[in-house]
């Protein structure tokens, strides 16, 4: 019995700042209902090979990638990709180099090296992209290195399970041309 595997109709290479990296890639589809526009998970994900290459067979539509970079142990939002009705498309993902570093301190000003987390949600071209958790690691001295593509973000810093550290804080952040152009604190939740 000979089996011929079909070629994927969406392929690409994962990079950060132009450097090939490895990870897993999932694609969420642009969806709308009576209340809002959002990206919804459609059950399509894959791991890259050691050259950063990935390939998937996708239905036609507009998708946005969410990437888990193994070396960073974190999730990142990727660019949009339109899969045509026929043929194939190359959807390379080249995340910018670190363009925002966040460090969380307790209400008394003590920098936290572990046990804190941030939640990042985004809005891309009027479509909501639900949050991805990023946890501080002691090896990073509590610093979150973020690689944010162009868009509007809501970043919420959480005290982890120790509420004595303080209340969660919310910030709106705008990225344009891979650069932070605005940071506004919204307050506590």
C-alpha cells in the first residue's frame, strides 16, 4: 500500500529578530459574531523542525499565529496570514527582537524574581486576541522579555498566588514599527 502525503498549503519559517528559532505554532482564525470580532482557535498547530520550518493544511481564511518559543519558554503573538481558496501561501513568522522588558515589584518596591506572571491580550485591526500567560523565571531575575509585533496590547501584571505582594496592575501598550510608542497605566483590578 503506497501512501502519498499531500503537501501543506501553508508553510513558513519561525524567526526572532531575523534569527531562526524553534517552537510550536498555532493558528487562530478571524471570526465575528453579533457582539465582536475575535480570533478563535481552530485546532491547527504544529512544531517547527530544527530549521524553524513549519507546514500545515488550512482552510481558506485569515489567521493569526500564536507562537510558543521553546528557548524562551513563552508565548508570543505572530503576524496575520491569509490562506487563499486555492494554491498555497508562505507565512513566515519573524518576531521582532525584544522590544519591551517588564519587571514586577511588590507594593513595597521589592523586585520579584519568581512567582509573578503577566497576561497579554491584543487587538489587531479590530480583532481581539485573547491572552497568553508569561511567567517570570528566577533565571531571568524576574524580567519578562517581550517580542511584540505591531498592535495594541493590554498587559496585566499579577502577583501570582501571594496577594500580599499587591494588586494586579493593567497597562495599555501600543507597538508601531516594532517600537513601543505608548504605555498607559489603567490601574488595579
